[in-house]
């Protein structure tokens, strides 16, 4: 063997061997992928059963590959290579935005209309075959099973209904008094609360003691002009932000034991630019205006018609007992009022009206424009990321709820927190503009107060169960629904278990879905980019009350999403 071959072999073995060892023994492995907007495979738990059936080693392989050193950089480079080859651009691994104006959005209405016409014709043929008259058998009374009606016991517990805000700076909650001699500690559920003006949160106090004691607890706020307090019907104290500033929430017992919580209230604006500034349009459809990166919107009449026809096909397929809904989200440029800028971007109000006009009477098109635009001065979209915030998603939820006869839950009845006040999104990667590095965001969450379980099927096939639909530990947009995943089921036991919804969505739907937990007993979320399952075959007998497509306006005007939705019900 030549010396050069030996040297090459040694160098190659050293390089790959070193990388393998470094990857295998690295101590600080990542837990989530910012590029792909998902949580990564966790270290598998050992069991003899997993070892015997081979799943332990397969999960180990997924764990190592998911957390490989430099994986995030490689994923990012792969996406950039895709854009150079003219394929559809995927921002952050989730939304297929039409930023490069690729061929996926051409007006190919003729081809898509034929596909749908064939699908509708086949559907009608199937209905004709199944609707042939049949002789209904006479039921045999002896074969009828009998069931006892469920017995219920009248509850002897009562819940205090006082919810009025405190007129003074004190609000006293009284419990039965016992001997106060035991040693105890007063503990609050939170040491600090961050609010924006108009938002609220709940805080609880508990007595930690070596014996069972209870006693009166007194609450007070140091500055009732900054925040107000009121007793929560389910226990604890509601705190609501009024004006920008900082104050202290104090809690004390009658014998002088105290605890306190710092309340900070901020004013959040949408970051609209100075009227005299000029937008800086990028080749990929984004533009910088003031202190934010904006997405301008996109509309295609042929593709909008195709999207509406796809929804109508779902309605025909699932039947009259399932309501079909379209929730199309405006993108961030909707908040801009500058007339010179508005001349250069898509008129999203007009686009949504045209999309609605294409929908048949069997489809509920939720026009989210008015609800979003009327709150445009609020923090509805990130400055450094293409998504809407949870607050923006909330106003789309209110429009949906009102359109189907549900009463939207007021925003101050969610548990509010800021889980990241220094968030930087995906826009620098796609603008490469140094100004974007200075644009920072905060991630607000409005946590549903109802108990629930969320069962997530991850892209690698593993299943994870959470007790909330918002994973605050992630501290970014991945917090909502644990990111984009093939199949997610949320069960809310206190909601009607026969009131069920299927949501097919891009990642704008992630921040929207948690608000549905206010109403539905079961929420099934499918991301058709990550699964080949046939949702009709899987859910046709489930008893769906609603189906909702949730897409941003650019995705809804891309044939790619309509094609994925049709493929999900067997239309190729």
C-alpha cells in the first residue's frame, strides 16, 4: 500500500472516529431543533422488554442521530441547497411560504380542477351504491342489551362566586381557623409575574406545615394603579395589569407570616415603523420596515378556488353532521397602515373576500381580517419571525368561535405569562440583514385553565404524553403543541366528549389550537407534511363535529397545501 493511501486512511479514520466519539460522549445534547421547530428524541429508558423487542436500540439510534453534533447546521445548509435548486422554500422547517415565487404557486387550475372533478364523481358513485334501499330488520327485543342509567350524587361542595375586582387595595380570603401554634411557611405559586397592559394571571398561596392547619390569608397590592387584584372563583387571586410599571403583591397571615410577588406590567406595541421610513424589499418576498421583518401576502385566484373546492370535497366526504371550516390567517403586513407601503403589497382584505366568494354554502369561511386588523396596534406578529403571536392567534380564534355560535373565552381568563423576553426568530436566516439581529421579540402564552392530556406522535414515530398543550420550557414558538408533528390528540375531560374537532394545519395553527381547548372534548391535529395516513379512513366513524383548515394566506394560495389535504383523504 502506498504511503499516501496509508496517510489518507489514517486521517479519514481519525476524522470520522473522532466525530463519532465526540458525538457519542457529548454532555450537553440539544433538546429541540430551532430549524425544524420540533422537540428532539430523548434518551430512551432501559427495560428488558425494550431490549428484547429491539425498540431500545432503535430509539438509541434515533436519539444519537437527532442530537448529532452540527446537525442543526447541516439541516440549515440542506434547506439552502433546496432553494438553489428551485424547490419550495420551508421557513424554519414548518410553513411552506411562497417566498421565492417558485413553480408551486402557478395557476394550474385546469389540472387541479380535473383531479377534484374525478374525486367528486367517485364520491357520488360510492354514495349511490351505498344508498340502495334495504329492508330494515325488525329488532328482536330479547337481543336488546340493557344498561343502567349512571347514578350521580349531589355535591355538597360549594364554590365561592365572588369575582368582582377589589375596590380597595386589599382582598381577604377567609378559611376556618385552627390552632396557629404549629410551625408553618407561607408559599406563593409564583415569585414574579410579567404582564402586558390588559392581561392577567392567577397566583395561589399555600401553607406548608408539619400539621393540618388553615387560617385567614390577606392579599394586598402596593400600587393599585399598576395592577388590580380580585378573588378567583376556583381559588387563588387574579392579577390584572392596568398600566406600565412595577409593584408588589403581598400575602400575609394574621400572625405576621408574609410572602410577596413582584408584578411587572409592560406596554407592547406592534412595532409599526415611522411613516417617513422606506420599506426595504427583499428578493424572497420579505421586506424590512422600521424595526420588523414583514411578509407581504400572496393571492392566486385559481389556487384560491382550488383550496375552496378541497374544503367542499372534505364536507361531501365526511357528511352533513360534520361542519367544514376554513381559518385563513393574514400575514404580518396586515398591520401596516402606511399608504405608500400598502400600494406595493397584497391587499389581504380583498384577497380574503375573494377566497370567501369561492366557497360553497357548505363551507364556513372564517374571515379573520376584521378581528386581526381592528387590533393591529397590539402585539400580533413577531418582528423577527414569520409567525403570528399567541395574541394574534387569539383574535382569529374569536372570529372562528363567533362564526359557529361558540362564546369566546375572554383573554383575561387564561393564565398569562411571558416565557421568553429575548426571542429571535427565523428571519435573519432568510434576509441575512444585520439589522434583523437587533429585532427581538417576546413569547407570550395564554394557558388554558382546564385539565387536559396531549398525546403527540413525533416525526420519528415515538409517542409522548404531556399534561398541557403548551410546553413553556421550550421558550419559543415550538412551545405551542410541542411544534409541528404528524399526529396530536388533546383530550379535555370536562368538555363534552362527543364534541370533537379535526384540525389540518401549517404551523400558524400551532398557536391557534390551544384556544380550542375551551370548547372541544377531543382535538385531533394532523400535519400532512409529516404523515401519509388517510385521515378519512382513520376518522370517518369517529364522530367529528368540526373540521378546520388553518393556514396562513400564502399557504392557502399554494396548490401544495390543497394537494396534501386531498392526498390525506385518498385523492392522488
